[in-house]
C-alpha cells in the first residue's frame, strides 16, 4: 500500500485519513520534516492556513514539503491546503512573513466567497479519470465550501479540473492537485483516489511528461 501523509498540525486531518484508509493507503500523520522522506504522497488539509503556517514555521516544515514536491512527490491540498500551495496569495495581514509551500501556479484570495456564504454546499463539476478507467469526467461532486479561497487566476502548467458557477474550484499541475472546497467532508473520494493512483503508479507519472513541477 502507498504511504500517504496527512499534514497534521491543524484542521480536518481525521477525515482525510479516513478516506485514505478506505482507499487502502497507509496513512502517516506528518508533523516533522524527517517524516516526509518515506512518503509517496501527501495531503495538505483544510483548516486555517495562517495557523498551519505558524505551527510549521519553527521546523521549516512547509519549505521541506516544497522540496519533496519539487522532487515529484504527489500532493493534494484542500481549502487552506490550496492557499498554502498557491504561488501567489492576494496579500493581506494573515500570511505575511510566513513561509508557505507555493509552486502551484494559481493566484488565490482567502475568504473570498463573502460573509453571507462563509459556508455552503454545492455541486461542482469534476474532470478526473474514472475509477479503473482512463476517460476523464466531467462528473458532479458534492462539495463543502467553508470560508473558502477563490482561485482568481490560473497560470502556466495548471489545468482547471473542477468548476462551480463558471469559476475554477480545483486545479491540477502535474502531480499536484488542489481544491478550494472540502471533498473529505462530503465523502467523495475521487480526488484522494487520484492522489493514490498517481502515488502508486509509475505509469501514471510517465503519462504526464510535464509532471515534474518546475520551480518558477
Ligand atoms: N479561511 C481559511 C484560510 O484562510 C480556509 C478555510 C478552510 O480551510 N476551510 O486558511
């Protein structure tokens, strides 16, 4: 079984671990840089990006994740995880001066869905390979948006794999997957399934020559 880490500093850790267990992965809660070496994939959960970055900072954990990502480790980030993976986060007080992960060519804006809709569930349209097959979606997925970030701009090498109301809500860049919503809360395991597939299959890697993430 592939060893998949879940960054376990703050946020929705247990829900991701449950989904990954259900997919047959060996799950490792990650709190230190030295735990990254043995992983074949990593989930960065939702929560509060500022809190995660602050807790990770003393050990340089997020830059260590970035080094593994640049070496080709597959990563799935949800909500706060997407924010931490974003190459550009629209500047505001919260993350200023903290290391994040970066590398995913998107610009995100934190808490951008507005106060009246801080949290909502919606059906989004997701394009991913079918379980056991190869033809990509799009298929509906129930998604929970909780003080969700908005993907404002999608840059080179990043591909939109899910939309809601015409806006991108999930992207893929080589071996990196990220969503502005929480798939783990509505129990849809397709994004996790794709992470496990990429993490387990050398063929899947060979199939995407652009897979190795370029440092900008
Ligand atoms: N608003 C949070 C942040 O800025 C993200 C919310 C979430 O992960 N559900 O980090």
